[in-house]
């Protein structure tokens, strides 16, 4: 079953067409990796799925309510000097049910403590955001999406600049979320994480998109991926015709 | 002991029991101190500390136009100030959204145009004394109309702030999250700017257009050195503003100094003291923090 479908989607940003004629279906309970070089349109596609960017043509069909879609952007607009604790940040995830006025009850706190324990954040509840490490911050933000009980989760390079302990926790949690039926879309650059997480891959290059099997991509690009894994340059330089499309999508 | 009490009475209580204008000034000052500092805290946290200053300049042409049209009438001048302030905030916001330029550059442009218009209008009609009054206010000349205006603005501000508090906090922290939830951040931002203009307008009679922003920002920036929690910042900023208002008023009475600058200078002194010896991020706190690891290092050296 699928609650998110792209139908001949064409997207532009700043007067430049970024993606053309993208179609496909994101299965419920599956983790889809968005792969492509810098500037290939990954973030643009995410914005369109979130409903923050109107397509030039085509449509995003998403039956999940807006407040159940969660987005963890790459360079987060989070103001770290803001005087807020981890607990307060996570409780803002209750927005869909509580909005501006409703008071947080014992159930919300119980749920939050469960989430914190799962993410290894117990004991950090009252820590100010500015004092968190990169990994702890990323876990706290994922915690907010868990509080939100998101049905669609979009993550833009969630593993950048985080410790290995955090990578482990994030991977396990994302798999759990997917197993519970949520649709998870992750922008990935690292082939090891792709091999570990992705059920399917949407490859973006040259303004076009193609669905491919993770195994196919790994077979063809395993070596270059390792060689450039820690450089700034995009290490997946793909031409779509190189990779055979996946028949399922 | 009795002498001390008499002195204290003469300094702190007598001016208030003897003169009605002092009582009115105190009530007005305390009321302003209740609503303006929380706005200042949010302005500071949003990195918009100087926007308050820009808006204080922006209300001037409206106040001047009210003065030109209706003479020295508080309602007319306040209404003019409010309209001018909202117009500048609205125009700056629209231009910034349409062009993609930063909002502060648009606001700087519009407030300068507005300020020049205001000064021109005042000089067309009145003498330089009038301009001084508009710019620096006179808290000792507060009448009942002004008190009602201040009380209404304070009540409305606190009420609206309570209503939008959570959404304002989330918008300050992570605007993208709010957009994802389908809430238009622009609306929250606009409401907030509206509240700010409202408070500057209420404050202009007592402190003047330029000094009004002082009671908004200085308590907030001083509180930053003492608290790392939002509730703490807001509570402390209100207390600092109230102390400054009462202290400044009494100081101006006893020393025969202008009241507006006295109030702001007391707030300024509290800021400077906080910057020097506050609990978080002050000069003293930094020195202490720097000293701590050194001692630890010495211990490690001797034990190894």
C-alpha cells in the first residue's frame, strides 16, 4: 500500500528547472534512499513532498495529513542559542495534537521519557540545546519526530557530523519507525549506510529521476564510494543510463 | 534607626504620597514595564535587537502627523504613531518577501524614510521644543488618558502574548518545523511586530519615541546574563524594568533630572553590572570558567 505518489512532477527553484517528469510510488513501511550529486534536486524534491514548494507541473499525491509529515533538514534552521531544554524541544513534537493551547499531560511526559530512553537521551532532559553535541542534537530532533508520531519522515543527510553511537541508534530507530508502517525517505551519501538502510533507491541526476535496486547501485559504485567517502566532492557521479531501472516502480 | 526610616521615607515614599503626578508616573512606568520587556526578550532571541530601535524611529512621522493635524492630542499622536509603525513593519516585511532581501535592510530603508518625514513634519509646524518632547517624552506629565492608554496596551499585549506564546517560541527556535505543520510564520511574526509597535506607541508619551525602546531591550539584554531559561529571562526582565522605572522616577524627582533618561540609565547600569558579574557569559563568569581547568591540569601533572 502507498500513501505517497509522485505523478510526472516537474520542479523549479529560482527560475531554474531542477527536476523533470519524476514519477513513482513510495511504499508504506519502506525506507527509500534519495541519492544524487550535490545540486541534483534532493532537497527540492523533499520540499515539494512536504508541500512547501509548488510544482511547475505534475502532482504529489500524499494522503498523510500535513502535521504527520516530519522533516529533518540538512542545515537545520534550529537556533542553538535559544534558551530551551531537550525536554521542551521534544514536547514541541506534540504540536499536531496539542497546538498552541493544550496543556501537556502525564501521558505526554510518559511517552517522552520512553522516547528519550530509546534514543539514549535519558538524563539529558533538562540540558540546554546549546550544550548538546551534534549527535545528541540529531537524536533529540529525531525524538521530536517520534513525539509527533510522524507517518512520513524525510531526513536530509541525518548521519552527517554525528558519532557512530548516534548512527547506530538512528538506523535502528528508523527501521522501527518503518516497521510500524511509516514511510521513510532519507538523503544518503554514504554507501555503507545505504546498504544497511535502504529498501529502495530513487536516483537523481541531470534533472531526471530513476528508481533502482539498492543492490544494483552498490555493485556498480561500491569502490568509488569508499574511495571518496570522506571528501567534500560528491562521490556518486552517475549517469542514469548506466544503472538499469527497477521494474517494480 | 528612626533617622534611617525618615530618610527612606523622604526618598522613597514621600514623593509618591505628596504628588499625584508622581503616583501616575509610577503606575504608568510599572505598567509599561510589565509588557515591553517580554517583547524585548523575544526580539533579543530572534536576533532583532536593533529592529526595536528602527521601529521607534519609524513611529515618529505618525506621531508628528497627529501633532500637525490635532495639536498636542495624545490619542491623535498615538494613533498616528501606531499606523506609521505598522505601515513600516508591513512594507519592510512585504519588500523582504518579494525581493528575497533580508528584512533588516528593508526595515532600515523604510525607517530612515519614515524618520526623515517625521522630522520634516515636526519642523514644519512646531518649534524645536515640541520635537524634544516627542523624541524624549515626559513621564511626569502623564494624565488619565495616557494611563488608560498604557493600561489597555499592557493588558492587550500580555493577553495576545499568552495566546501566541507557544507558537512564537517554536517559530523562534525552528521556523521550518512550524511551516511543516502548516502554520504561516509570517502571521506570527506580523502579530509580534504589531505588539512591538503598540508598546512603543504607548511608551512614547512617557519616555519618548527613542527612549521607549530602552525599557524594552535593556532589561532583556541584562537578564540574559542571569538566566538560561525563557521563563527566567522574561520574569527577570520585568523585575529589572520595574526597578528601573521606579528608581529612575525617584532619581529624576530628587536630582531634578529628566525622567526618561534617568529610567533608561538605571536600566543601562543594571545591564553593565550584569555584563561584568552576571552568572552566565559575563566577564566574571568567563574568568571563573577559564580558571577552573587550569587547576585541574595542575592536579593531573602532580599526580602523574
